[in-house]
C-alpha cells in the first residue's frame, strides 16, 4: 500500500501540497484502488468534503466510501494472514467485495477474503458469507461439530436453515451449500446427517425492529444552549460554546467529544430509565424492503439488560458494541435493550423549509 508523504517543517504547507498531489493522482487514476482509498481518506481528514473531492477527481461520494472502507479491509488482509494470492487479487480489483466485509473483525476479514477468493464468489455471495460469519462469531463456543473456520460458519448457517425448511428442494439446496463450504470433518458429518434425518425444527420468528421516522418539520428539534439564570455577566454569555448542528438528526456538538440530540417525547422514550443514543447506518439491520442505506439513530435503554425473546439488544461482541435478536438467552453481556431505531425525515428541499413566508402560505 502506498504511504503518504510525512509532514516536514511547515505542516500546513506540506499538508496542502500533499493534498494537491493526491487530487492529481486521483483525477488521473494513478495507482490502484487501495491507494485511491488511502488518498481519499487523507483528503477527508484534512478538510475536504466528499463533494469537493468529486468535483476535483470524478470519484462520486458512494465510490469514495467504498474504496475508503475497502482499503481499510485490505489492510487487515496484510496484517492477519490472508494468502499472497488473495492479497494480489484484491489489490487490483473487487473493492466492492471487500466493502461487504466491513462489519467483520480484522481476523475474520482476512479469513473471509481467503474463502471468497478460493470459491470465486461475486459481491452478492460475499454479502451472504459475511453475514454468516458475523452471526457465527457471536457464539463464545462453536455449536457441536463445527469449528471457528469461516467455511464451517457458512456451513452452520446452511445447516440451521435446512433443518428449519420443510420444502425438499430448498432443503437440498441448503445442504449442498453447506457441503460446498464446510471445512471440518465433524461439521461435514452434521450436514450429511440431514440427508437421512428429515425432522423439521420450527423457526422462531424474529420480532419486528422498532423503527420510527421523523415525519413533520415540527418534529425536527432545535437545541438552544442555556446561559443561566440572572444575574449574569457578559462573560457568562460569551462563555457558552457555539454549537454545530449535524444532519440529518440535528445532533449538536461543541468543542470536545460530547454531543446531544433532541428526540420527540414519544411514550416509549419517556418510559425509558437510562436511554442513550448510538449513531449507525441502516445496513447493519436486515430489511427486505430496504432500497438504500441511510443514517439511523439507535436508542437503547441501559436499564433494561435482562434478556427477553421479543426484543433486540445491544451487547458486548468481543469488545465491540453489536446488536442482535437472541432466540435463546445469550452468553454475551447485554448492554441495553433497543427501544427506538430512528430514520431521518425525508426532506425534499431544506432550503425551502427555511423560508418562513413559504411555510406560512
């Protein structure tokens, strides 16, 4: 991977020179896509926004995100033992496939990339592989007969779905998928048993995710800082930090790491004892109707940490916050129950909404 020039003497001038060099490199498509991802990440970190980069280089924002994330995944291939053939293949192409591995741990990314490369899978198949490995990683101890190898993780997913399916054609397809990817002899034996055991294990349906969407302009909050109660001094007024609104939820930030977001007073939120907000992307949750990815706010109640089968939870997944519905009581530490998943309001023209005379007409 190409390393960026280090700053010397005058950091501001050097950073600007480096940025200009990278813009030229991107505009002329010099190097490989991994280098492009590193370069775009550098530009974003140094004050450029996605639209400026697009206008200067032709890389659309969605492409920028793909190569940035893909380059981060590629770095895991180098650090965590992916084969030389895998690294050579993905170093020249298929950033879209590596992008699908973004939710896996560093070690799992490398193992998954090897598996996908060996089987020559496309991006849709890679997405399914990533989901299977992600779900399997939540077991502290692998299910009986299966190992932590990514092939066994995919095989387990197929085995589980086959046992739940009464349609013989679909069941056969899932068994064949399991046998295609299985790694260990013990896991293979588990799958082969399904060829003679036609018992159907009923699938417990997952609960409905608690999605909300802001619908009206009145529901979009505006936070205003409070100076205090009189008597006050001019210094008190000046001491209140300037806050910056962050779209699309109008979350506010000021100097430091703290941030707040105002939410409507829905009953479920008023009833929460210890609610906190986590910012995420909608693609972390499965949705058959999802046509595009958008930012979401996940509200969890940290006071509700007792498992129940009708809820989704935030939990500790090997040191990272993750979200999941558990069909049975989990071994993982629960961090809180998901009470709201908030989608942003669909605003067609925000500038239009700022004009009071147009709103009042």
